[in-house]
C-alpha cells in the first residue's frame, strides 16, 4: 500500500499517525511510505521490530498543495511517485489525503482509465439510517454531461454490489424533487438516460431522489450526482453527524472515497482528515484490493453496452 505522507491539511503528522494505527490494526498490511525520509523514520521508530519489517520508504520531498493546479501532479511529487509505485507493481493500492484534483489527474495519467469511462468518479459510502448508501460523484467530475451520470450509475451499482455486497442495488438520481421533470437541465437530461441504461448486478433505477434520501437510505442504495453537488452534500451530512454526536448506529463507513474508472486501487481521504480517517482510508484500500474490486467492477462494465453518444463527450 503506497501512502502519500505529504497529502492533507495537517500532513505529515496526521498521515503518519493514521499509518501507524493502520499497521497496528492489520497484521497483514504492508506500507510503502512516500515522503521525506525523516518523517517516515519517526513512524518506523515507533513500531516494534515485527511491524517495522512491514514498512518501506520512498523518499520524495515535493508535494502538490491544495491550492495548486491539478497538472502539478505531473511533476515529481509524492502523489505522482505513489501512483508510479502502483503502476510498477511495487504497491497494490494508493491512499492520499492531498489535493483531489491532483490525485485524480495523477492516477488517470499514470494508471490509465477503463474502457468506456471518460471521467473517473469518486465514490463515497455514507452510513445512512437504513444501511450504507453509495454516493457518487463526490469530487472527481465537477461539470459532467448527462451521459457521464448515466455511466456513473453503472459504476455505482457495480461498486455497491462488489464492495458492500448489496444485492440488486437501487439507483437514484439526486434532484430537488422526485417528480419527473424536476431539477436543472442536467438532471432533466440524465433522468431518461438512467431509466434506459442497463445496470449490472440486478440493479434497478428508482428515479429521482432528494437529499434526505441519502441520509435515510430507504429509497436508494446508490445515489448519482455531479461531483460539485456530491462533495457539498457529503461534507454537509458529515458535519451534521458531528454535531449530532456521530453517525447512525448502522455507521462504520469510511471517511474516504474510492476512485473508480482508473486501472488501479486508489482511495482519497478528506484534506481535513484526522488520524482515524487516514487509517480508515488505508483499511478501505486494503479491503478493495483484497476483494479484487477494481478487476471485478471493470469486468462488470465490460458486459454493459455503452451508448455511442457517451464516447463523444469532451473534456478531461
């Protein structure tokens, strides 16, 4: 597992602490720490000899800041070095709490994208009252076209089935009302596309859903939206949980998002992640890799025909 030590608002201390907790929790976990050697050394010194043997270091001192343009990830940075380690087989997965745009860009360029996926999606799982709800996109594609949302519905259904063992996932499209024709131009165009799109794993499209359906989880197991709206909603719900003293009793979902659509296991933690969040993100990446989620979901997409119009989308 490659961990970007310099990614995040409070890196490296928070990332080091989270990595330490992850190693001590999972006896089969091996970490490749990408960052300054002296920072990694502090973590290694805190471990016992058996744990220390499961840690290696790749010294890199350059970080892509939260305010930097995503193309900065093309240079010699910690996130780019971590992606390279995954591409070269030196690590099975990547975890970063750094710039989302930089991580998505580095992963798409360094690992390549799945056939039929023009825009990768960040997928988060929220601990709703009735059980986990998969929400996508939460930041990977801020201004998608309707065809992208339709393709993301396929990704979300496959992810719910593979990563969370949800049988016949119910897929909804986030809007301002549940009646047909509600929402902006994007939602009105995407609704009939999702209704007509074939979905994997016995999934079915249940139509438009509203924000409270994400928190309740009674109408849909997968909720599709654009990355801008999804990111705002995700943080608002998490803030509400924090004010209420924690998520529902059915919680336990990681505060991290998986990147779907690239040829590798990539997990993005919040920039404001705390040590437990980083450890949770590392655990999610390990879970996805052990379940062969990337291969299984990509394989499920191969069996779903793509609308020819989808391939005509422009943009990154």
